[in-house]
């Protein structure tokens, strides 16, 4: 769908004049709310919980929404929270934030750093950290809810706040949708989300109409062979050699099979096989991550992987009983996030009104994944928009530009956002965008 930006801006002009009138009131009320929001952030940051373990986090968010007067449903799709506030007749706008932390031991050196340790799904003791900014996301969600109620004379309709668990493992959105998010609650007319960015300075946001994040698939491959003594390789079919051939051959999928106009990545992140210097084993295991935007490219990648691994096995003389096993972990597969162009331009125009044009950047698509995209792919085909919220301390950002030093990325043990500025910016942006989406 092609949108003429100039025509769109003219069409939005009347709405934005009204929006600017409310912007000053919004700024004043957010300034008053910030001490409470910063306190909430510090609590969430210091007590993170892993995917599928977000019990205390869920309870705290449910309490916050209940205090505000929302109709709250807890433990939905796991430890998800759905909060509904009806403010007369009008559209339904859903705002979503994710809630889970990561198995990372924090090394930021901050006085408020997480010291939590817990057992993961494999019963290993791990540190836990909000290394992907979900603490900022949750705080912004609560702050937006506060502002929408303070400014409820500016909108009419149903506000739907969703705190989603298990985003990091690609399971939370699936679980909430499976339990009936869009059947037990109003079907949203608009769906909004944000994600902190480790490459954009705090105080700014970045937004991309169209594809924003990628399809993500985890693939496990078992390469089989015939083991034996390392001194007599001619009596074996060496799975290590087959696996090595396979790793190299898989790279030709992106370089020679998929159109160069279709972005895609195939990465072999793990390879394990063998037990000793002089033993040729019976199998090697590979773990892959696949990335793309186009759903057809995803299917092309998977089909090519199966064909190539089998072809290499056949060329080595392996019988059918020893063909490679290729397993796509559908539980962790997530679709690309496609920002509805028309809605996204509306959101961008709203945010520019409250932050200023210079603080709203154009974002390129990234190959990271987010299960937020699932909300737009249901039978109801709801328009979604996810934008990036700058989190890098501005002085640190400027220093990195001058020195060329790499900034700590998301999922880094040293990722430390400028949380007061990021939260304030996020609440401003999300509140104004939500208010404006309630309008015709």
C-alpha cells in the first residue's frame, strides 16, 4: 500500500491542531507522574523474572491497573495481564508491553543492578536481568494508562492494556491469542507497541512503516553417519565431515537461491559432535537461526535446508535409515512485524507533535524478532505499529560517535538505559499516539 506523505499530512492537519492543544497538558501531567514511574521502574529492574516465571511481575502490574480503575484479568495466557477501561462509544485501542527478563548476570555496576538468581527451565542456576528493556516497556505501559485516564476527556472508546509474558522465547503472544485474547475481550481497531533501542539516544524515537522486524525460526539438524576408529576413516562415513560440508552448503541458500532483493539470514549458531581425538562418532548436531521478512522466503529457506542436508547425505552413500533429521521448532517460530503503513504514519505524526520532528527518526528494518507481529496476523487482520524508543544516554551516544566505540547492545550484561529520559519520552509518545488513534 502506497501512502502519499504530503497528502497524508494535509489530511491530518486538523487532527494535529487539536492534538497540540492537549500536548501541553500531557507534558505537565507526565512531569508530575515521573517520580512514581521511576520508582516502579527500579522495582521491576531489580526483581526480573524469566519467561514463564513472571508471577510477581504480573501481580505488580495487575495491582497498578486495578488502582487506576481498569477491569483487570490476571494469569491470562500464562502470567499475562489484560486491563480494560471503557470510556464511552468508540474504537478499541490496544497497547502491549512484554514482561520477561533474560538469563543474564547484570554487569552494569549500577547501584540498582539486578542481583536475582534463579533456576532456568533446565534447572541451571542463572542470573536474571532486564537486558532487553522490558522494564522500560512495562513502566511506559503503566505511565500511558495513567495519562489516558487523566486525559480521558480527549478520547472516547475502549482502552486495552496488555502485559504479555514470555516474549523472549516466542511463546507469550501465542499463548494469549490461543486463550482468546481477541474473543474474550474486544477486538482492537488499532494495536500499538514499543521497544527500547540500544542504538538510538534517549529522548528520541525511530519508526519504520512496513517491515520492522524479521521472521525468526530455530532449526535443529542431526547429521548421521557410521562411526569407527579415527585411523581407519575409509571404514566409516564421517558425520563431522558431512556436517562441515552442510554448514558451507547452507550459505548458498542466501547467496544463490533466494533473490538478492529479499533480505534473509541463515546462521549456524551451534555445532556439536564427537567425543575423542581418535574416534569418529555416529552423529553431529547443528542449531540454526533463520531470519527473513517475506513469509515465502521463510518457506524457501526451510525447504532448501531439508533438500541440501539430504542431498549431502545421499552423496556420501548413507542409507535411508540414516538420513539427516531436520526439525523446525514451531514453538519458538515467530512472524515478521509488519507495521501497517497508514496507521504508522498517523502514529508518527502524533509523536512528532509531542516530541518535535527532530526527535522522530526514520528506522530501517532489523533482523531481530518480536512476537508482537502475531497480533496483526490473526483472522481479524488488525493493523499494528511498533516503534523504537531511544534508550542510550545522550552523552554516551555522542562519545561513541566520536570514538567509534561500540555501544552495549540489547541482551548485553552491560546494557544500562537512561531510564528517566526513556520512560518520559515513551509515555509522551505512546500517550499522544493512543489518544489520536481514538479519533476518526
